C-alpha cells in the first residue's frame, strides 16, 4: 500500500484576538486566566490545524515572523520575515544574544489542582545550518508565583534544567553540548510545515498550589538577526490542571 501523505499544517492569523487565542483555544480544564496581554506583531500569532504529522493536531502558534509562513510544504531553507519589533530581555539570557521580533503572551492563571501542564513543539528554519552558532533563536515559558523564583523558565529538556534551544536540540550539535538529539526531527524535505527542523511534542509542567495565582510569559524571538523564523506550536486545550472536577 502507498502510505498516506502527511497532513499539511494550515494557519489562520488575524481571525481571533490574542485574548480569544488563550481563552477559547489554549485553555483546558480546571483553571482560569485573567490579565491576558500580547506584545508583538499581530501577524505573528494565530491558530493552526491538521498538525497530526507534527504530533499536535491543532492549537495556537507564536512565530518570530509571519505565522502563516509556517504552512507547508517546506520550500525554502531560509524562510523569514523581519517584523522589526522589540525582543525580550528574558530571551536574551537563553539565547546568549540580543533578541528581536518577539511574540509574547502574558497572563495570570489560577489552578484548582496541584499541577498544570501543556504540550508544545518548537520549530525553526535556523536548523540545521546555524546549530552551535550565535544565531540561537529562543523561546521560553516563564512562570512566577508560589514555589517559583520570578520568571523561572519551564521550557526545559525532560529530566533536566537545560533549556530547549536550537543549540541543545538538534541532530548535529555534539560540538556544543549538552546535546539532545532524541527530541529532534529533521524536516528539510518535509511537506507538513515550512521549518527545517522541529522538536518532538514536549510537555511543560508547573507545580501549583490550588487556588493560588501564578503568572506565565510565553515568548519566542529571533536572536542575533531578524531573518530566519522560529515558532512555538501550543496544543489546543492542553493548558490544563488535570481532570475535570466539575
């Protein structure tokens, strides 16, 4: 039998407001969000669907360029749009470089249980040629609240405190350890989306005190230049505090 071709990711931008993207698409069970703010170009965010080949069927996307450019197939190794917006100091630290073109969500949330998780994929056209370089596009999920130092990054390699970055997750980075190739997928000849490489679906976890208020910043940005794009795909309704307690 001839295998079915993979789904090509579809992206819509400019349809939902930033607040609707969080409340209507991203949020799952047993928590509430407030004070939702977005900083960046509105063309850098939107919704995506038919993402099963990537491991996440649908959700919201944050890009350092135009969100719609994430649609497949992969026709270029250098897709990118300079948005000419500000970077984010928190991402400068992760990238070890100055960031620009940041797309940043920030909101408060209250969980009814003792933990919150969500699922994501990071993808970039900086792969593979800029691995182990200073062009280390960055993203992060920064949590503040009880039990966390302000702006603790929880976008880390499973079982470690190492951040998920281009220089950490790839298939050719043994010259700049730590190096976690098991979480990397090559997409240079792929048809599902435009990015040359992407991570496996990863889970971010937050240990919470029930009914306490926390703040999260979800951000992606270019580092070192504002050319090739990177993006974070967040699974729909995956920002959840567990089972529905009614």
